[in-house]
């Protein structure tokens, strides 16, 4: 069964600290993986996308890694800011169009001053 | 430049009623997809439309239907509402029908319509 599991479910960190969010997937065949940020009451916004051949990709203070062999991805946030407080959703795409988009439940991050 | 707009933002219905949600894609985007996001979970794919035709459907009952208009806007209809239909309904648009995560085919979400069924 195609699944995407994220951990931790929720996380509280202090402003300025770093954190790493995890995503494990069993989607096969694999096409690509994207991390989205979803603020409360808003739609998800794409942070980064990674294909099978990419190991690391950065977007400002966000760095995503992908290990296609172990089917694991991580999102590392550096020097966290209060505005980073949001849910971070991992989305894995198999082949075959929209029906193959598998969303994780998300990690809810709270950054405290 | 307007992004994906959805209406209404919030609505309350009772069991058995019907609801229509609306979505206007980014200008120039021809593909619209709908997602249901239950509190605490990730979005679940409902429908994808391109050029007014249904191109994909998720595992949802026939009470859910949708359509796309010539201007590429879309409506999602849900009949005979159940308590379990309470959720955030997200619309996303993209340029083309090709795979949603292909290079230039960015999937852009609207802010959603929050439906509460009492």
C-alpha cells in the first residue's frame, strides 16, 4: 500500500534553533517528492521538489534531502523564525498522474520566542 | 497577480444538504484539481479537470461531483452531506495536464473552503 509517514507529528522549538522533519514513504514506482508549508487556514505552498536523482536541494533556510534507496526524505530548517510556525507536508508522486499523489499527514511546527 | 481563489471561505451546512464550492485558477492555468483535507490529516485527491473534462478521480463516493467551465474555473458539488464531509476543501491549479510535478508544472493551491456539517 502506498503510504507517506511523517515524524514527528508535532514539534516545538525556540526561535533561532534548527530542526529536522522526517518523511518515510512506500510509494512505488517513485517519481518525485515535494515538501509543502501550510500556514493555519491557508493552502499549502511548495518549498521544494526532488526527483529520483537528486539528493539535496536548498531553498533559503530550508534544505531537503532524499535517499531513494531507503525511501526517506528530510527537511532541515536552519535558524528558525516565528514565521516558520506551520504544518509541513511531504507529498510523494508515483507515476500515473494525480491519482498517484500521496500526501503525508504533516508535521506541525511551533517556533516560540 | 491573483493566485488561486476559492469561495466561500467558510460555510456551515446540516446533514443531508447540498453544497457548491467554487474555484478560480491562476490566469492561464488550464488544469484544476480538488482535495479534501480533514483536520489533522494531509489532503486527499478528489478530482482533476483539464479543458472541461474529468481527467482523474480519487476514492470518493458519487455524492461528490465537479465540473470545469470554459474560463477554466471549477465547481465542486457535494450532495447529501454527512458529518464526515466536514473538512477543508482545497483547489489547486496548474498550467497543463502533464504530470503535476514536472518541471514547469507547479501545483498552486488556494486557501481553501472550510465546510462544517452539523
